[in-house]
């Protein structure tokens, strides 16, 4: 039976780099045998179905990115249940009032966090939490104005990290139900 997967690509169609025509990418994924391929916005959020295991799906997506689009980008693959769990485990329910204030980051590989260093940058209600391979960053005054967001890569280490705001994850989850 086919499973629905969420592929979160890092560094795609952001700031003029990692150009990836999403319609062409969806077509390439469909041609590779993935079912019900759809995307949310242009920044590399793909929902697809496959009977293949997680490692095979992730590897095949990376191959398509490299071979057909000359892009070497991390692909963080999660199941619908993993996305639901990350949303249910949200330690900052106050972000529901303004979903763009919470960024949820999926991590791969060995993860380390310098909590004291990052906490020293938090200001005006900013908070964060690391739960397994999911990192939550609450920035009530805006992500673009946040020192923890700006300097996060100095304090949070992982093989790959990709972030979406709560609003995007809610929409991706809703789209995955179709």
C-alpha cells in the first residue's frame, strides 16, 4: 500500500538560488513512478505517494534533483504522521494566533544545541525548544528581526536542517489529505 510522504527541500527557489521549476519537478517525480505528486508554494514542499521505503524515496528524489535539475540539495522526508506529531507537540501554543511567528525545523544526523548561547540571544518573548529531531523557534516579533533566527546555525548543528513556519506546515498537512 502506498504511503504519503512529505519531502522538504532545503535551499530551493529562495533568494534567487536553487532555481527549481516546480511544475517540471512534479512531472519528473510522476515519471519516476511516484503517485499523486503535488506541491505547496515554490520553496520545495512536495507531497507524494510511494510504496517504496523512506530511504529509497529520499534517495530517488535526490537523484532526480541532481540528474534532471543539476541541484545538490538536502531532502528531508517525513511521513504525514511525523508531521502531525511535530504539530501536536508544538510547545508554543500561543503561536496559533499568528502562525508565522513559529518556525518548525526538521533535522537529520547528529544534532547538537548550545542552549545557553542561543538563550542569551533571545529577546522580547523569543523562545525555542528541541524535541528529538524537531526544533521549534518562536519569534513573536518576526523571524526577520530575530537574533536567534539570524545566528541559529552557530548554535544548532545537524547534518541537514530545513524550516517552515507553522502556517506552511498546516497547509502542507491539509494538502497531504487530498
